[in-house]
C-alpha cells in the first residue's frame, strides 16, 4: 500500500495504521512477515508453494479458530499474544 500524507498529518496516519495492524492476529502477521521476507529469494513456483504452505499452517492455529468464531459471533477477536 502506498499513500501520500501531508507532513502535519503523518503522525496521526501512522498511529491509525499501527492500530489497524494491532487489531489483527499476531500469528498471521508473523507468518506474513516471514513469507514476504522469503519471497525475494524464491522463484514464482517456489513462492506460490511457500504461500500455500503458510496458508495451510495458519488454518491450524488458535488465532484462526478465534478469528472464525469471532466473525460468526459478530464480535471482535481476542487474539493470543
């Protein structure tokens, strides 16, 4: 994501983006960071295979189950820390 922000609004926008990130699953964010870091070193086929593996692994986590439950129960998720 790219965004242009006026200098006087930068701190406010950074805070808003940080809050969005903090509202998401720490487990998923860690997996995404690892996957993105590895992408620079992989060919497309390997990168897609790694993405599919990471997706499958994420579906086995407590955060995944909590996310689905929270969605179905129409509430905010309580992520593990």
